C-alpha cells in the first residue's frame, strides 16, 4: 500500500480534530505536521483530549509543506485565499491540496461579496480547484491536484438533489435543513452556543445561506443546463452533530416512486457511503460515520428527498479524506468505511 505524508493547517477546531481522528486511523497516512496559531507549541491533546494516541504531536505555528503528499486547510472562511498562492509555491506540483473552507468552491469571484461578504483575494486561482463531492464528481477529483471540499449543507443537498438534476428535472427545490451546534465552530457565539440551542429550534439565514450557490452550480453542471433553484431554510437544532435535510421538488406528471428510486439506485450504485433506505433516515445511524442516508417518497407529482449525515464527517473531514484517497490513487473508502456510534 502506498504510504502518504499529510499536513493539516488549522487543526485546533472541530473539523481539524475530525481530520486528525480519521487520519490517525488511516492505514496509508502519516500525520507529518499540524498547525494552529492559537495553540502553537502546545500538544494536540490540549485541543482534542480524545486523541491520546497523538500525544507526541504538537501544533506548529506554520506549516512547511515541502515533501508532503497532501495538505488540508481547515481554517475559517477567508483564511485559505490569503495563503494559497504561497502554499502552492512552497508545496510544489506533486502535493495535493484540499481546502475545507468556502474560499475556492465558487468559480465566479463576483459571487463572494454577495454570499460571503468579502472580495476574493486570489480570483486567479478559482479555476484551478475541482469541486470535491466524490459521488458526483469522482473522475475530475482523481485527476485534480487541488480540491475545494463542499460545505456541510451543500453535501447533503447535492446528494439529495443530484439524481433529479441529472434526470433533467428543473424548477424550485424547497428545503428545510436542521443542523447541529458543532457546525458553528469551536468558538461559541450568542446565537450558536449550545446551551442557547438546547431544547429549541431557530431558523437562521432563511433563503440566503452561503452554500446555495455551490449546490446550484453543481446541479447545473450535472444537468448540462439551468437546473433546480434552491429555497433553503436552515434551522439550528438542539443537537451537537448532524444535518437532516428535507427537500421537496415538483416532478413530471406520471413519474412514480419506483422510477425515481431506480434513478437514485443507479446514480449511487458505486458510491460506498451513500445508502438509500426504504424509510426516512435516523440521524443517529450516521453520526460519527462518513455515510449519507437518503430516502425518496413520491405522491401527486411531488417528491420528498430526505438526507441525513454527520456535518463534521461526511459534511467536512470525512469527505476531505475521501477526496485525498481519490487524488492519490488510493481506494476511495480507505480509512473511512466504519459505522458510527449508536444510539
């Protein structure tokens, strides 16, 4: 088996911790370095006490990428675009790069002020990144040297709606999606801190979440034309992990549930982490795993597609490792094919 050396930039947050957890159990990967400016020179276990197997690893302030096979960037939005040009130059052409922020998901630089509230500082690099949703863009990822990892909502919605777009179905997808508090990051805010979320539901960014344009761009690419448009209402839920998305779409008259299920089965026949169920998914069956569970129901010209996944794993770190595997010629599921914890 090919051995690979990896580095993680921004490893002190929840996504960084999940990357380290998954990579520490990956049979082909060695974690050569991990950085955190807030935790520089401190042991990794200061930020991630569950990773005692990495007790000898310490956070560095900066990463020296030379000689690494893959670098993951797990910092906040806006950080990767500021360091990417230098990182590419120092890493060299053989090093694969996976950015887990939103900085390189959109091809059109003019969309960043609209959806992320900032100008893009490296627009010349946008076209060099491949969108990293393995199940719907696998061959392009295999050939890529730089991948933009999808957002957590974007992963759930793209997997739920991709087969519809591929079938030529257009129109409006109306979505309500509940997410856990870990998606808000390790630093608590007044509206995101878990004690204020426990026991309640609260919608936020209705119809204006930043993951919408990346999903619409992917669906258009799958359809080869303008496809579904999203009306997304995200909801902060009283849970730590997970995304549960309910998507409703009008479908052509006469299309049956059996026909639609057949399309999903064929679309994901070679996808090790997408599971199509006969009943709506239970979020507890995917938390801690790299799986996305889907369910399809049809009645009176309307389809309901429900997706459940772990926002930190399939929605972030697990997808990133899956992309690394593809980019480096490893088995796609290597180090990831494990169940979550239940109940």
